[in-house]
C-alpha cells in the first residue's frame, strides 16, 4: 500500500501492509499474528528484555517458549530501547513508512514517549494507530491495567461459569478475553485499512477489553433484561444448565446436541419414547423445552450412558443430529479430519529444532496466505529493518554501540524491563 524499500517475499491478502507491533503478552500479539498470517509484514518492536512470554515453558531459557512460539510467527523482531533518544528516533523513522501501529502500552505512556497518535500522525498522516487498552479512555477506569483473568471477573464471565457448574466462580482455562479481543482488534484494523483506502487518511482507534467483552457475553445472557421493564431474568437457560456438558457413554464422552424439533423427534423415537412428543408439554416447542432444559438434558444423559459412543453414532444420524466424540488435547492431534486437511504441520525452526504448527484456518482461492517466517529470536531483524528504513551501516553501528538498539540476543530476557 505504501511505497517502501523492498521487503521479504510474502503472499496473502494483506501483502504490502507494514505493521509496527508494540504489543506484548497475549492480546496484542494474537492480533498481529493474524495480520502476519494473512501477509502483512509485522515488525515486532521489543524492549531490551523482550516480550515476557519468551521466558515461559520449555525453551524459555533461549527466549522461545511455547506460548511465545504460538503468538509470534510471521513477524520480525527489532529491539529498541525507548528510554534512549536514539531508540525513539528509530521507531519514529519506522513509523513514517508504516501502515499500522498496534500497541497495548497504556496511552499515557505512549504520549510521554512522544509516540501518541497526534505526534506520529504529523510524520505519517496515513497511519492506522490501534491502541488495545483495558478500558475505554472516556471513563473512570481509563488508567487501569487489565489482564485476562481480571476481565473475565469484571464482565461477569467467571461468575457465570461458577453458576453453570454449580460451584465457586472460576476462570475459563484459556485466555478467552485476550484472544477474543485480539481477534476483534484484527477485524477493526483490517476495516480501518479499508476505510483508509477510500479516504487516504489514517486514524486512531481504541479497542478496550472490558467494553469489547461485555456484548460478547451479554449477547447470550442479558436475556429477559433486553426488555424494559425486564420480561425474565438474566442468562439464556440452555447455556446455564448444569447438564449442558459432554455426555458420558459406556466407553467415553460425546457431544450430542439435541436442539431443534427434528432433533428431539429423532432422538425420542430412537430411544423408544416417541410418545412424549404428544403427551409431555415440555416438548411442545422450543420455548417450552428451554424452560425445562435441565430436566431434558438430564434425560439425554440418562439415555446415553447405556450405549457406547460408536453405537450412538450409528443410531443417531449425524447428518441430522450434531454428535461428536469428545477430544482431549492428545487425541485432537490425531483427528482424522485435521490430518486430511494438513492442519498440523511439523516444521524445522532454526533455533529450537522441530516444532508443531497449526495452519492458517481460512482458505483462499486467489491470495492464499502462507507461513513465511519462523518465530524470531530477540532482535533477530534489527539491522535488516533499520536498513530498510534508510539507515546505513555506520548509523546502525552507532546506535548499536549506544545501546539504543540490539541486533541479536545477548542475554536471557528480563520480563521486568518494559517499553517505558
């Protein structure tokens, strides 16, 4: 999109888009990896200590732990010390030729560094400036830091999980807020790039975790409170039923989603209880079934335990009733469908050796994205990117000597060393 020095060969619908990635941990890196997967040239700007997730898990001692590996493929790593004026000058030089700057550094910190939107728009009026923050900057929570656990609690998700499971509030065992907001930010940035193609002008966008996750959750659970005054309580009963879970069979567990009129007709006749469709008012329609969902799901559980998973798959037509054996993480890696589509791939990483990667899930007829670049070492591409920005070797050597940049990993990353 922007004229610039030739960058590495890439493919995908976002080929030609350059992203300065000033994000760390989960939310921001998940967003920018999606951009990189679709062809954008993502330049990960790291502090001298590196992204803290580099240290976690196996190979964390070389800054290439499994969480970092899963969030930072198709990126180039540049180390800049933003506490030094030469480091700030370098990033402003890079911003002049960038399409997107993505950050989850708090806005006040970015402004103190001279890297706020207004400051960078002076050198690049086409810049899309995407700030991933905890909370809207228009309310009293604006200065608060936010993490996935905190947002799960703040949005009512942890309480809902506890209620549905009949236990104490708890967090989902995935970084659902980080990754959901990262996915939303990916869509927002893509839309902003489209808008810029129409107007020629960039813009600043705040993407708050709290406000993004609330409609995500209340879309299901505002329920009766959609109406004023409320016509029912909170929460979609089907989702909150303690019996909404994988069902135990004779030899395992299975998902068997019996939901529509046709599903219940097939299931009840299969288990010899077809007469209930006429005699039991709970089966009259979806509204009645929703009100009685706990008891109906318990009925399903009581039936499924008497046959094996294979017997149920043979008895219930999968073309009509969604039924699927429950995977574990281990069995998921052996899934026949994923094997047929080549979803998992063993590749050779130049530092840590053989790794397992997942495919880009979207499939394109004309601009297929490819996984082009392995997860980078800390500072692996510093000199390369600075040369692309127009710096000659003497200038690069000077800023290296001053400690404003780092061209290669020289020590174990210190997760306590932030951008600012």
